[in-house]
C-alpha cells in the first residue's frame, strides 16, 4: 500500500513539473551554436599567464578548451599541467589537480599553497573551482563559503597584482524515480545545497569576477533554466552529461568555450 501511494504521488508530481523540466534534446543540440573565440581572443589568451586549480570536472572543461585550441590552431597559446610557478616564465595556460574530492577545504588550502609557493609571482590570473562532490546536505554552507572568501581575500591582499576570479560549484543531473522524489521532499537532494552555496557566491561577487559554471550547466540555449521540484532546483542538463555529474562532448565544448570568453573579458579589463 505504501509503495502504491508513493508511486501515485510520484506520477502526479512528475506531471505537474513536466512543463518546467522538459526540453527537446534535438532542439537543444541544434540550438547550441557556439560563438567561438576570435583571432583577437586567442591573441589575448596567448599573452596571459594563467593558473587554474581543479579536479575532474575541470579536466572536462580543459578537454573542451583543448579541442577548441586544436580546431583554431592559435599561435602562442599552450596548455601545461604544473604546480611549479617557475615554469610560468612566459604566457601559457597552466593547470593542476588540487586537494581531494569531498574535502573542499583541502582544495582551497592547496590552491593558496601553490600561489604562495611562487605561482602568484609568476601568473597574471588565477582561479580555482570546487566540485559537485564537495558539497552535500551535510555541508555547513555558510562556514565553507566564509572559509573560501577569507582565503581568497588573503590572496588578493598578499598579491594585489594578481587577478582572481571565482567559479560556482557544478551540479549533477536530477535523480529520477521514487528515490529522487523522496530526496527532494525530505530536502536530501544535494543540488539544493550546491545551489545555496552558489547563491552566496552570486551575492558576494559581481558578474565580472564570477564565472557561473552552474548557471551554464543548467541553462538551455533558449535561456530557460533546467529546474526541477517544487523548489525549482537547478540541475545539470542531461544532454550535457556523460554520467551523473561529468560532462560529455557537448558539455565540454560549451563550458570550455564559455570559460575562454570569460577569461578574455577579465584580461581585457
């Protein structure tokens, strides 16, 4: 009897929300025509020393950037993996894995250590991202955000010449079925808590210093949001996902392209 009631509730719930979450996959892919970096954009990027601290979704984004680079074959733009600031003695896009998943402070701390270890003296621009695995319903959202902000404020004070920008936490796809419904009813959907963290980011940082990865992941090409549940929780659009949270070819190209355009704007300021 209990299973029957839950099944009926789920069917009713799904019908009520269909208009908020449905989007034709073919329409999505056909509309996803990207304005790729221009020759001027590539030239600006090739004149900038960049450091990016990340983990797996960051690798997805870098895959997209690498594909765009290989397609355009820009002069002077190179990508290397390093934590050593002494290797950044000329313009390039450096990146490295930082910290451990599910331990967000370890990523923040290692990012700061890398900057303190010489990277801040070499780079023109630095940024890091947390992952969807770092935030869930057990996370003290405000305390983590305050820790991140305090760390970044210290970096800006210590290295006033270094440009820093910030990135919202990526999302995962909506969990389907009765289990997903129950999680949303009981406030156990972890995307809700990622969204709360991202809202703190948006309230603190203006659009010129915040790369809103979560918004890109949850916005269709027609600018409608992929929102689900009564609370309108943003989620990773399934057509951008290779699994529950990582990006497929379309997602990689989209986010990589958007990040390059954002970096160009930051550099251009």
